C-alpha cells in the first residue's frame, strides 16, 4: 500500500503488487507534514531516555545488589512498588509540575519523567547480584574506590543485561504515545507516533501516504535490535 499510486488506492480493488512502485510517496509524505522534525523529536526523546537508563539503572542496581545500608530492603521494595502505580495516576501531577516549570512543549518535558525505571533497576540488580563478591574484595584490597570498582569490575560484566535494557527502553520510548500527546501541543514538538496519527486524521483519504508514514517508525527499532 505504501508504494501504490493514488489511482490504485482509490479504485477500491485489492492490489497485491503495484503496477509501478511509487517511491515518490515518501517524498510527498515529507512535503505534506514535517515528518523530519517528528523523526528527530522521537530520536532525541528515546535516545536521551535510553542513555539515562544505561547510566542510572545499573548504578542503582549495583547499590542494591552489593552494598549494605540501613533500610536497604525497604528502599528496594519501595522502588519495586512503583511498578504497581499506573502512569495514568502520576500523569496529571507531573503535568501540573511541568506546567509550573514551563517545561510543556520542550525536550526536558518529554525526557525527565522517564530518566530512571524500576524495571531497569530490578533487571540490573538481579544480573549483578550473582557476580562473585571476591572480585569486589580483590579490587578493594588493591586500593580501588567504590565508583572505580563499579566502572572497572562490575560494569564490563553487565554488557548483556545493558544491551537488553537499552533495547527494551528504546523501543518502548520510541513507541510512547500518551505522554508526548499530553506534554506537547505545538506541531514542531510532536513525536513520530503523534505526528502520524494527526496526519492520518488530516489526510485520511491518502492511505498510501499514511502507509508510507507507518513504515518510518519501524526502521530505528529494527536497526537497534540488530545492533544489540
């Protein structure tokens, strides 16, 4: 459908293979709506959140897995309990706070609510916990500080878990619909899923262009999946 001509789409007859592949549909798509900006917004949001998760989640997971401190179990249960709180419950308070900060229609408004995630912390904690404590003790005997132990001993062994965490985070945030819909009102700040929905509503008869636009969100997650 993405490569069919307008005549083939409007004919009403099913077309298994277009008579001539209309690659110009993608050019027309970018001319009809600012899909380039939508693409950049989605990439900035999903990419920044993924990087934040890869920085913070393993660090917090390491603390819960290998360090002892008062209230550790209570703090870990409190973190996990946030998984039971639907985003719909937190959505309005977050919006009110960001509106007072002037962060609506901004990249920080799209990114900051998702800088860390309880699922990512739990995943990294479960992966780090079975790692031998002897490696950490040996590093301490050699004079390494806690942060250096984390960077030089723990983090290199967490590459498989971090690849999974990065992939899950990027795909989820790339497809995120609800928060970008609420946190943005200007067209130039819309993400790709929101822009595609608005385009479909405005150009509802141009199904070939809509289908061409639907192919765009598939490319980055597919490439990231292959990379990880």
